[in-house]
C-alpha cells in the first residue's frame, strides 16, 4: 500500500501570477518513477489538522526532474500556502505517483493525439505532450488550451518552445474567454458546439487516435460528447477531472435506526498492508473509508470526492453502493474495484482489500 515519503523542494518558479511550478527530489537520494499524466498526493498540517491535496506532475519522463504545477484556488488553504509560503529547502510528504490518465507509448507508432486542457488542467496534459513527442518521434499532437485571458496561460513560453523544437508535430489552439482574438472561433468558452466547429475547420478528427481531456467537469462533458458524436469511442477518450472543481458529496445523514437492528449494520473486513481487520459499521451515514479510518486503519485518501483514485480498493465479498465515480474505468468497476470514499454497504457482510 502506498505510503507518504519525504520530498525536498529544490526549486520554485512562477509560471503565472497565481501558479507555481515546484521541483522536488526524494530526501533519500533515490529517483521516483512516474508515468506521464500521473499525480502526487501531498499532506500538510494546518492549525493542527491534516489536509491532503493532489497535484499533477507537469514534467515529462525525459526531463530528469519531478515537478508539479500548483495554481492558487480562491479559499484553498494548501494552494495558497504553496504559492505564498512554500520555500526551497522545505520538506513535503507525498504518496508515490498515481493515476491512469495516460496510454502506452510505442517508439515505432505514428499516431495523432488530441488534448483539451482548461486552466491548470494543462499540468498533466503537458507531461503527456512532452513525453509523447519525445518518445514517439513519428506521432503528432494537437492541443486545445482554454483560459480566461493571455495572462492566465500557464506554461505559455514552454509550450511555444515545444512548438519550435517539434516543428510540424505540435499544433496549439488557444481559446480565450475574455480576450478577443483574430479568429472569432478562438474566443469564448470551449463548448460542444465550438468543438464541432473546430473539428469542421481546424482539427482532422478522423485522424485522432486518442484524446485527453483535463479541466472543469462541465467543459469536459461537452467536449467528450462532441468527440463521441464525431466518431471517437469511450476507449479513445481519457479524462482527468479537477478535484478542486468538485464541491464534494454532502455527508449522508444517519437514519434513525434501532441500535440493535441487524439490518442497519454491516460486518466489514478490510485488508490493508497485508493485515485484515474486522469491524461493524452502519449502512448509512458513514462511508467505507470513514469507517476504516475510525477503526484505526491508515486507509489512503486524498480528495474524498470520487475524483482521484487514491482510495481505490477491491470488493471481494458483499455489495456496496458507489455514489460518485470520476476516477475508475468501466473495466475496473466490473472487476470489483471501488472508491471507498464514495461507498456505502448494502449487504450484511463486506470484505474489501486495499492491497489488490
């Protein structure tokens, strides 16, 4: 099971006024292996309370460094601290890289990738883009990047440099919400209708092998529908949803049940790090993750909103209701994997394994 490890901050650079790129190195001098498009989950205490947040790796596999992009969110405790108070030399605790926002690369392949990014959603897409261009020399990449204005474009200079390095292989379309552009189509929001026009005039959608989308959920849903309407299958579309865009699910209210009512209680067994622990938990009012933590299990989690897959586990026996899922693929759900932060037991007995 993934555990937190110390990472030393080796560099901090501003990419725009309210976003930083943080370079990190393992404290023990080792290297951290990651796959393009993955994220790191950090934990930090504020006023004695632990807070966990996940941020995408923006470095490519061949950059020789580990970097994450952190954009300040209004009212966001961790992101504000990272932008204002974090210093070179500080120590951060992070889980190993996680996430499935990627596809296998083949140096001999000749593919066309399409990426859609909104705001700081560029961070994992940048990692994918850089790695793909470096490791699939025959492939091309088209990026549609949506921002409010020119001054809010993260990694603008780096993206332009990549265009110059990979001449003819990288095409970037900037969509700006408020700044007027020479082409009207490139102004406003990225909607389903705008995508259809882009596919008609600017992007050869029939040549696209895989599409990556990262940004706010409403934007992603419109883009995904447009992609499907123009011939891409679900298997060809990869999502990465902003955790910050999720308000989170309101905690279920515990129903008034008789204390000894068998129907209201589940006998749960949870395996973590090779050790199994059994406990009783209510069927309403408490998620499986909350029950595991309450029973002294150091269960992994980050967003608690069904957006990341940090709390992923496999149901071996019994049945649960998973209220929200923005992280697991259909095949994972079919194999019994769940997001424990969103799961409530239905059966009287439940056996779950975090180690699989």
